[in-house]
């Protein structure tokens, strides 16, 4: 291969290919050919115009489709949001109803708590909790706290009140428990129904004409009548004695209280047994220094016989089944 220097005519054609245009030669199947001269100054704008028309023809439908799609999507979204808004409004209405109900219940609960506080104050007084101690744990605000409208704030306040009441209850229950146990230890009621034939104090002995000190009450009744204990306790004595009681039982009720049941015909308990109020402990007899079937009943405090009269007619406490300490 070698390089060939172009001749003058070829180099002129290369340097001046055209006169800023092009010629289209149209050759028909028959007849003379014809030329169509097109100038670049026409062709370029025409090409750009054609390109624009082409882009417009293809792009416009696409843009239109995209716009329609966007509008449909927005409409769907708007409808969905409207439905959600309606649902939220409905649920909000329900929630508001619940809040109102909760508020009413909370206020009722608060009022009941205040009532409980009042009753607790009475119990504290009975249990011997000092007023100074009560003042130190008294909740602040009292009934004014129930004026709070916000149920959540009120619940928080009630929670605080409950905590304080719990503290007060703990401070009160121990002394109250002691009071209840002491009350339960006090003998109450008749150990057996019958006729009072002799009371506490000095008397002329039924066996001989001399004056003696009678340390209990005598209750005359049928031989073998059941004898029931008048307070909870532990059997301290159950057996025979030669000092006059004959077959007898002594129950220790705690807090210094004891009861004695004398002249029995038969025992139903043993020493060390724990008994509850109204338990059957023995049967009426006439053992020991006795002139006929009757129960000799004594109440002792600190081992000293005291007049059982007021104890026989004392109402039994509702909590008398408590065990003694
Ligand atoms: Zn007697």
C-alpha cells in the first residue's frame, strides 16, 4: 500500500464538498431524472422540528398517562384518608365515652377510699393508734383531690392515697389485732343454761350454817347437761381436786383471764387441749362439795376470782374464734 498524492481536482472536491447543502437525485423507472437541492440551512431546522414532533408524538401520551395515573393515585389516597379520618373520629368518640366512664368510676373509687379513710380513723382510735401518729400519715388534699377531672391524674393521686392508706393500715392492724385478741380472751355468755342459785361473795354455806366466801356463780341444771367454754383458750387443769370443786376444768384464755368449771360429772377435754368458744368441755354433775347437780362457774383475772356476773351477760365478740397467743 502506498500513499498517493491527490490531484488538483480531487483535492478541490475534498476541500469544498458542497455548497452548504445536499442534492437528492430522483431517478424514476421511466422518464428523466430530477434533482432536488436541499440546503443545510433548511435541513437542520427541519430535522430539529421533526425530532421535536417525534418526541411530542411519543412523549405526550406518556406524560398524559403518567398524569392520569398520578391523579387516580391521589384520589385513591384521598378517599382512603377520608375513611381513616371517619374511623378515627368514630374511635375517638368511643374513647371519649370510655374516658368519661373512667372518670366517673375513678371519682366513685376516690369517694369510697375517703369513706374507708374515715372508717380507718375510727379503727385507729379503737386500736389506740395515737393522733400524732395518725396526723403524720394523713394524706394531703383529702376530698379536694376528687375534684380533679383528668382521670389519669386522679388515678395517680388515688395511687398515692392508697399507698398512704396501706401504710396506715399496717400501723393500725398490729395494735388492732392485739385489741381483738384481748377482747376475744374475755369470757362471755353462759357455759350452760340454768337457774342461778348462788352468786359471787360472802354467803352462808349451804352445807353447814357458817359464813364463807363464794368465788363464783352456781348454775343449777340437769345432771349431765353440756358445759361449753366461754372464750377460746388452752386447758390448764382437767381432773379431780379435793378442795371442793370435785371434777373440774380450768381454761387459760390469755391476757390474765381464766375460767373454772366445777362439780362436773364427766370431762370432755385434756390438759393442753386448745378450745374455741362454745366447745363442749364437760358435763354438769355434783362432785366435790356439792348438794345437787349444778355448775360452779368462776372467772379469774390474774389468778384471782372476780365476780362473773357481768361476763355471763356479756355479748360474745364476732371474732371470738381467734387463737390466743
Ligand atoms: Zn359454787
